[in-house]
């Protein structure tokens, strides 16, 4: 009986799917594009989110820098608009201009005093000459 | 197992449909047979087998070669799919409700083999066994799978599979001898 039982069980191996069904099912399965695993999908979405967030963040930082955002927070060293004040030649020029102005004022005072002294001296000489002539 | 199976699986995992097609061609008969024996209905067996391979194609990246053949993974999917099928159907197929497609197959097999044990009786006895016992008998004696591969397909240890097989064979012998006795008694009554 044992042998017959195994023989009968082996006979079930002759069960085969219809050829037309097999071909149709194969075609249908392979025509469906493979979708990624849900967990893989989550990672993909996370990666996309991070990618776009970083791009957006960088763009915002650039705009922030361009409109001089750091100077708003008193971070003057990094503000491109304030950096021009660190141009030493410009500072020296302003200093030199101030020096010239002070020099010109001194000269005017000197000339004014000198003219006054010359006028006084001329007046004294004229008075002495008048006395001698008399 | 196919000769270049690991490579075929790797290529199929990369999305190469033709490689999965080769795996499909090789394993379809075995999976179809397994499902057919479990549901005893040609159309349901075709639908379920299609779903098994569709699921395998969609979840192929989950398969990782750990020494077990690809067939164990497919049987595992098929096993779960059959469980889902019966869960939604609420009851097992009764032998009296077996469809015409199945009866045709049984008659065809009866003509092929020359044995005193009728195919239908063995199938009826299998239907009376637990799911686990059915699985072990079908995989072990119908498909010649090793205990190790059956254990992988059923998420059990090899020892557990051997134990299930032992009990299943005892059950099968008892059920078939009972059926034989019933038949001889029936024949006796009709002749009297």
C-alpha cells in the first residue's frame, strides 16, 4: 500500500497548467512595471525631500547674502555691502582730504596775520618818514 | 533549481523581465500543482498562481539568497496566499464541491497510472488533513523537496517538518485503509 501511495502522490506531478493560461499570465505579470518596496519608497521620498530642501535652503541663503542679510544681524564682517568700508585707500583718502582742509585753514590764518603785520609796519614807516621830513 | 538561478534572480531584481520570465517558466508547474491540490479548483488555482507570481515579481528585492532555493520562497508566498484565500472564503473546499476542471484532471491521471489507490481517494484523504500536513506531503512526495527546503518554505525547523511528515503519513494510511474498508463493505452490501 505504501508503494502505491507514493506512486499515486507522484502521479499528481502530471498536473500541469494550460499552456494558454501560462503564456497569458506570464505576459500580464511582465507587462506590469515593478513598484519599489514600501520601505524603499519611504527612503526614496525622504531622499527627494532632503535633496529639494537643501537646494531650496541654499537658494534662500544666497538671496539672504545678496540683500545683505548679515548686516541686519550686525555680522558686518560677512556683509558684502559693508566690506567696502574696509578699503584702506578710501579711508586714507578721506583722512588726507581732511588734512588738506586743515592745512588750508592754517595758511589763510597765516596770510591774514602776515598781511596785518605788513600793513602795520608800513603805517609805522610812513609815520617815521613824515617826522623826518618835518 | 536552475543552473544560473542566482544570476537570473539578480538580473530580475534589477528589473529584467526576461530573467524573471525564465524563473516563471521553470517554477510555474510546481507552484500551480501545489495551489491546485490545495484549492481543488482549476480557475481558482490559476488566479491564485497568477497572484503568487505577480507578488513575487513585485517583491523580488525582498528575496535574499541564504542557501535556500528560490522555490522555497515561492512556496512560502503560495502558502500564505492560499491561507488568505481560505480566510476570505471562510471554509475549505468540500470534495463534493470539486469543480469539473479538477474531475477532468483526476480522470486523466487515473488513466496514466496503474494503481489500486484511486487518485480521487488520495486527494480526498489529503483534504481531510491539516494544512501543515498537506503542505509537507505535497512538497515532499509530489515535488521531491528536501526537508531543509520544506522547512524554509514553511518557516519551520527540519525536525518539525519530519515530525509533521511522520504524523501526516500515519493519518494518510489510516484514512486510506478506512476508505478501503468502507468501499469493500459497500461492495459486500450490494452483492448480498
